[in-house]
């Protein structure tokens, strides 16, 4: 197994783990707790399932830590293709992942506000429940803004995929399309939130372009372009 193939497979394993943790930490577990528009029901679910709630936060945190290691592995893979593009990819991921980790503090707020040692003497229970739901909504809004980084890093990633020759060029094109979809999602949610339901059926399937790469890397790895293979020296008399 060539070093290029091994690096790609390693990055693929990290990519797949990151994707799983992101789904669990941001979709599966939070969906069991938040009741839209009902602060009391949301608070009750959190206090009754606090361990699972914490596991969801841990999954999201672990996912973003893996995201950083993933992009460093991809940097090793692509640094000789275009070092500037590879560096841009690392910067975008590190900024986005760091911001997402900080944003997790909003999901920690209900654990503080609804606990026995929270600010109970100063606020009534319904007020604490509303405040907790407010923090969750704020965190969700910030996560929607940070969606732009989920898209922007795919642009250098897609260009490097196309230029490297390590993968079929169509994978790079799919990454670029997914990047556009994420950026459009962020812009529409920010500027025209009431119209997002109109474009959601259009942009949502485009996210799957990234999923193809998530599955390709750990299964297929990377091929070494013919120009990069070491030629066998011919001895001369």
C-alpha cells in the first residue's frame, strides 16, 4: 500500500467517524429533546434524560475534534498538489470547528439553568425554562450561520481533488456542488428565512455530493497518478 493510499484511507476513516458523530450529535439526540415552541416540555425532557443529553453534546464535541484531525490528514495528502489551497482548507475547517465547539456552550446552558444549583432563587421555573429554550434557539441560529464554513472548505477540497489525480474528477465536482449548496443554505436562512422552505427541496439533495467522498475515501482510498509513480532506472553500459 502506497503512502498516498494509506493517508487517504486514514482520512476516510476520520471522515466517516466525523460524519456519524455529527449526525448523532446534531440531529438524532437533540431531536429527542427539543419540542418546538414548548419550553416546559423541552425542559422536562432534558431533566429526565440528562445523561443522553450530555452524550449528544459529547458526540458533537468529539466530531469537531475529529474534523480538525481529518483536515490535517487531508493536508498531508494534498500539500504537494497545491500547498496554498491545502492551507486554505485547513484554516476554514479550524475556524469553523472552533466556532462550533464554542457554540456548544448554548446547549450546556439548560444543564446549568435547570439544575438544583442553578439561579433558581432569582427566577421562577417557567422563566428558567423559557431562558433555556432561548439558549437552544440561539445556538441553532449560530449553527445556521456557521453552515457557511461547512460549504467554504469544500471549495479548496474539491479543487484539490480534481487537480491531484488521486480520485475521479467527478468526486471533486460533487464536492464543489455541495459547497455551493451549503453556502446558499446559509445565505437564504440569514437573509430570506421565510423562503428557505422553497429552496430546501432543491439544495438538500446536493449535500449528498459530499457523502460520496465520505464513503469513497475509506473504501477506495486514493490512486497514485502515473506521472507520480517512480520510474525504474535503466542502466547503461
